[in-house]
C-alpha cells in the first residue's frame, strides 16, 4: 500500500488486530446497532453481544476493499483477502493493488510486507515495519499512532461501534456471502469511541480526530442471525485535515472508503511469521541507509532508466560525468536525500519508488539537468509528482516562481524560478510509471526551450 504509500505512506501503516481482540463486554457496553428488538436499550445490548461473539469465534476469514482518493481526484483500489487469528492478534492478508500483488502479515503493532518494490530495495523477500520505530525514524510526533490508526487492518472499524450515538436506522435485510443479515446504519462519535475503549486502545482514535478534524462518521453494519458482524463500511474525508508537524498536506489522501466482510468463523487459522533470515527491518534500513552524497552503483533498473534519458540536445552542450553534482543512478536513500523532506523515505516507499537517474549537460554557461524516476505503478508517479509540485509552489524566502503552460506535453507543469541561484526553467510531467523533471538553468533558460526538451523526453517514455 500505505504508501503511501505508505503510501502509501501513501508512509502509511496498519492498526493492530488487538483492538478487535480486546473488544470484551466491558469495552463494548455502549455499542448500538442491530437487532429485531423493540427498544434502543435492547438494540445496544444485542450489538454489544455481537461484537463480543464475533471475536469469540477465535478466527475468521476476511475480505477488505479500500478506495483511496488522492488530492488530484485519482483513486486507488486495494483489495485484500486473508485470515485473522483473534487469539494471537495476527492477520495474514494477500493484497491486490491494480496489477501489483503482495502479502501482509500483522502481528500486534508490527507489520511484515512482501512486495516486489520493497524487495528490490532491501534484497529480502519480507520487510518488517515496527510502527513505533518507524515513527521515531520519521521524526514526526504521533506518527506511530497515526499509522496504526490509518491502517488496512480489516478489524479496525469494529472499534468505532463503541461510540454509536443517536438513532439506529434499519436499512433492510440482505445476504452477505450467502448468509442473511440485517443492515443497520449508525452515527459513531469518535470521541465517545475513544473514551469507551481501554486506555491502551484510545491513542489511535484520538490521533484520527486530531488529524482529520471530524468527530463523527457514519458506519453501516450487517449482523447475522447469530449476532455476529458480517460486514461493515465507513469512510473518512480528509479535505480539512491538518497533518502532524513534519508531514506535508500532499502526503494525505482526499478520502478513504473502507468495506470489510468477515466469514467462515472458527476455521483453522495458522499465521506464521517470516524467519529473520528472510526479513529486513525497515527502521534499520532507513537509519543505516547511505546519504545522498554516496555514489550509487548502477543496477538493472537504473540502467534501463539511463537508456530512456534525453539524447537530443541543443548544439554546444556536452554530457558531464555522472559523479559531478551527485548525478547518475539513484536508489531510495539518494532519492530521499535529493527530496530533502523529513519523511521523504517513507513517502517514496509508499509511492513504490523503484529507481531513479539524474543527468547533467553543460555548455559552459548554462546547464540542462534531468531527473527521471520510475515507480511500480502510474499512480505512484503521479502522487510523488504532486508532492514535488507542492514543494515548488512554496519557494524559499526571496525566490519567485512563475508558472507557464506546456501545450506540447500532456499534463505537464512548467514554471520559471528565480532567486539567489539565478534563473531556471522547469517542466515536470508523468507518463505511465515514470516521473520526469527537465531543468534549464543559466542564461540559456527559456520556457520555450525547456518545453521542447520535455516534449522530446515525453516521446522516449513508455506510456504504461
């Protein structure tokens, strides 16, 4: 995924299964929602019992559909299926993100991810992510709770039922995976949900409230004839969100929509953790990664990128050695160093960064600089491009940025930057899995000239 992404984070993590497993009768006495009872008290009692009975089944198969809408309006669908063992507080889920597939194991507050993009960075099949350690590595106060609260743990939404307020609406009767269930709609107060949970479970919900500035959410829940939760759905709107210090607004999505189904209760479920020899600890990878000043050796991915770089240049320019100005191949650490943001590594991981390449050409007075990055999916390229554009829109004090149109390149953004480093023209665009930035700095810089180079680069990139 997250990111976003981690992203996606789109650096984005998962909430532990313990929240669901800890839903005892004492934790859910304020639940409301479903039953064919005649009074609100009876409904709340039955719903409280349904949460307890769901967890009391010890295991369940799980299906989740997560839709993330970015600030640009683009959506990313993530579907996961797997099994949860409520006794050991573990989940094992297979993820599908477009054409990409992977596996995620959740063990309390620790996540194990098996994704091709991460394997290419660490050399290990699995990556271990300790959410608390990741928050410390990012240097962002509260990031651990935020990641845990915005996880893809399909059992997370059960905790919101502890904050149900107001009337319960009976929507109807529907079959969920062939089992008849009653569909109810309730309003959940996130503040009440936090207050009604054990102290150890409150932090993540309070972090959500602080982040998105919304105190209630609508939850749809389907309960079967034995009082067990069969499906639930909720959504979050982040348009008014205020990220924690150190997390740029562009790192947050526009909204998230989550639907979860639970079925095959009580079946045998064995969730085994990956061995240490097959696992790379992400916190150690980030802490021990080389700085951006370190020369990065070429790889198969960067060699492919090098073959896609510009080859047609204005007369008089010659290619500089790749060691000059720290150009040449880029791995995760170098790309994060070039980004310069405090959470750059997490964002690049969430957006599924694969590799990068930088090249410099000069004619003695002016320079042409190109950055070409590859991501695992087109959405990752678009998302990281939005981050770069947001940074460009807020230049250092004294600098000025003036946008210009680039009609020759679909979806491209152009701007002229002037400051203490002198004038420069920049065009940034994505095509397929690739994000390109072409810069002309010095007296030769003109919007028309850099747009022509960007058009040549656009034609050299695959569209998928």
